[in-house]
C-alpha cells in the first residue's frame, strides 16, 4: 500500500508541470472587442480565445496601458471559462502587473511581458495547486515554492516548469527529498537532520539522572512534532542543560564570547536562553524537581526550538513579531498537550481571562515591529505574549498549525510578507489586526471582577 501511495504522490506532484510544459511555445491568438474593435492577444496552445473586451486606453487599434480585461476561452474538450483581470497591456498583449481570476477558480497575480508570465508571480490552479516564484516565458523558472493538496510542497530551483537544480520536496507521507533535481527526478540527498537528530542533548556535570530522563522525554515529543510538520534542519539544535546558576552563566558566556559578569546581569530569573546564530538552547539548572521539571523543560525547549526552526525558513525577521512569539507559545502548548501535561484550549482560555483583567490594551499594530514589541514587554506591563497567543489561535482555524509553517516557507521563497500572510491564512493582515483590535476592546469591557493570575 505504501508503494502504491508513493506512486500516487509522484503522479500528483507532476500534475502542475504536465499542464504548463505544453505551453512553452504558446500559440498567439487575436480577437477584437465586439464593441470597440480593439485588438487583444492571447497566448495558449491548450485553449482557444473565444471572446474578449477591454476597458482602457487604445493605441493604434490595440489595448495599451492599464485597464480592465475580460476573456472567454475554450479548452480542447469544448468547456469554456471566463476570466476577469485588472491588467497592464502593451500593443494588445498582457504586459506589466496583472491580476486575473477565472470562473473555474484559477488565478494569477504577478507580472507579464509580451503576453507571457515573466518575473515574479503567484499562481493558483483550479485543482488547488499553488506556485509562487520566478516565471520565464510562461513557465516556472528560477526559484519558487509549489504546494499541492495533501501537504506536498516543493521549494527550490526550476527550469522550464520542471524541478531542476537544488530543492527540497516534502511528500504527503512525511518523506523529505532534499538535494539536487534534474528533469523532475531526485538525484542526490544532502545531509539532513531528522528524527532523533533534531536535538543534540548535552549536560554539564552535576545534572541528575531524573533531569536527563525528563529532557529526553521532551526531545521525543518535539521530534514527533517536527516530523508531523515536515521540518528539516541542515544541522541539529544543541540543547545544553546546566546543573546550577553558575554553570548556566558560564555556558552562555563561553558560547556567546561575552563576560560572565555581563551574562549575570542579564540572566535574572530566566529559565533558559536561545542563541540562534549558534543554533543552541541553554537551559538553567538547579531549579527542577522530578515532578515539575518536565513541564519547565517543555516551557524552555519547545518555545525556543520553534524560534530556532523558523530561522531556517526566514532569513530576515518577519514583519509581524506577534506571529513569531504567538506561534512559539502555541507550539509550546502543543508539545505540552502531546505530553498530556496541559490542554491548549484551557491555556488559551486563561490567556483570554488575563487579557480581560487589563483596563486598556495596546493597538495590535504595536505588536508588529520587533523593537516596539520588546518596548511594550519591558516598559508597558501589557500581556503582549497572551495577546500574541490569542491572535495566533484565532488565525489558525481548526488548530491547523501547518498554516504558520506555510507562511514562513512562502516568506523564504521571496514572497512579500503581506502577500504570504494572505495566501497562508486566507485574509489580509491589516483586516485581521483590525478584527483583533475590536475583539480586545470588547474583551476589556467585560473584565472579570477577580481575575486569576496567569503565568
């Protein structure tokens, strides 16, 4: 059955290219707007241009400049579909920025040149397949991200619509093919850390056997989640569990190449620290017991490992700090629920209750910028982590945390962050933040008389 399933996935993963390859040498077709006589071109050898109209400038009898374009095309089976576009035109051909939506659900937002897709663009097929990235002569060529229904995704290089060069394919059954591709065929595997190799656990002298066992349990849960969301790393995350405050400070100072005095001043009562550039998480020892230790280990390692994982997919800091921090908190709660130590719904309810205890809350747009976010955290005494968690929980319906991973993968492909937000979550960021502002405002009006403290 697994072999049959794998063959099915391979067929599905090649559907998009099978459809686009036939258009490398697209046929040029012309028709006239029945009302104005304006000439309009269409390029395709899999559909015939039946009818077209243009509302916009006309030069030498051909559509020119920005305007509204309507097309009706017929495929080889005789089925017709209608497309409506806000488009740039040059000498009767699509040219410039084009946004076109078809009656069967197909759409394209991006650039055209001389009637063909060229440059950056986002395509969505009627079959649910999406692609964002580089286009050349109507073909995916360059670097891009393609996603299929069922969780299949490819990120990497393409040429004339086929996987060619370096790329990673994540299959629906959890397999990962990361390395070199040629003519849609996988050639070689680069070194990847998966399974038990996601986390490299190390301990300073004096760490008890109980803490080591609890740390391993946490690592096992996180490994299951990394596999579930089809995440890979080019190197494992090192987790250093220390035995005392002194060894905690020494470990941070040694790896960060700063003085122990400086670390001691900053460490405070923190349970741990993440060093993304060194792909290392350091956990403070000396405050764990066999009963509560595993939860505190989850709190540190799960939250910080999410930040470490996301660094692989987002080379620049996301424009939405609340997404990163809220998602790290949601990932932590997911790990706790998997370990049967807590329930996501219960913790989010507590976060909402804590939020209602505040007489006023900052505008959600102040949670966007990283520096503003940190300023609110340090100076404003606002529940910004609770706010971020609630926002993420309302953003991902049906607990579909995979949408968050898709968001970061799209950013990694070069898609603008506002566009990636809309593609991943199905709504515009500005609209969502306005909705959450209204929700928080309504919540603050219904403050509980005796709010329960929230950790």
